[in-house]
C-alpha cells in the first residue's frame, strides 16, 4: 500500500531520502505492539509508528522501508521509492544497504499468521530480486557501529536476517525468528534473482 493510501503525514518528514548504492540484505523486525487489530485499524497503526519515529525518536521519517499487517497487506514505509535502495532507520549500524521490514505485532510467544508470513515471503522475493540477491545467500557486512558490533566489525549475516542479528534485542520475537529460514526458502522458491 503506497504512503498516500495509508495517509502518511508528509508534513512531518524532515528531509529527503538518502540512497545506498546497493541493497545487500533485508532485516526483519516486529513492532512489538498488539496482535489484536482489525484490517481497518492497520493504517492507523502505521501512522502511529510514523509519528513516534519522527516526533519521538527524532528520525527524518518512519524507520522501516516496509511494514506488513497480520492480514497480508504490505505498507510502503520510508519515502523514496519502493524499488530504490532507501536508507532507513531500523538497524543501528546496518541501515545502509538493507531493507527493513517490520511485521505489525509481537511474535515473541505468538507465531505470525499464515497471511502475514506469505506476504513477507512475497515481499522479500520481490525486493531482493530487484537487487539481484538470493534470499538464501550469506554475506559479511561491515558494521557502522551498534550496541552489539563496534564500527568496522565484519559481521556474518544472511540475506534475510533479523534485527537481533545486528543488535542487542529480541526483535523480531522468538517465534518469528525461528521461521526466518523457512520464509527465506519460500522467497527463493518464488523466484531467484534474475
């Protein structure tokens, strides 16, 4: 769903987007909010996250590149183009060259619903394909500096990694984290890079 459709507040965006020369991987998150929301409430949740990221955290825009609700709707996050390598604010030290995807809800003790998981796999297949990245590939990424990895540290990551792989957090929750290899495999089955 484009930003206009979820009624992003463009008046609070603080600067034009910045772009990375390449996209290397996706970092999966959860928003850690409620899992009990209706389809009609999803856009309002995304607007609330935008407001919190900009006004509360002081970021230039919503931090995630994409968000996915429990019903399988994908929301365009940070402005700048869904097919471009927009630098987000979702994984400290690892924002440059990554696409941040947040699943709306808390998946520490609840698994993501099938519609959400399917939408995530389709999104990853599409976005990584644009960047010519195999969803099952692994690579080494130099940290820009996070609470887990000092700047300059070479960190082994997967093309579909989790926020906890880059920082000291339980995000995206244990039950979603356990599903990431299967989700990456599903993304690969949907289409290898061309």
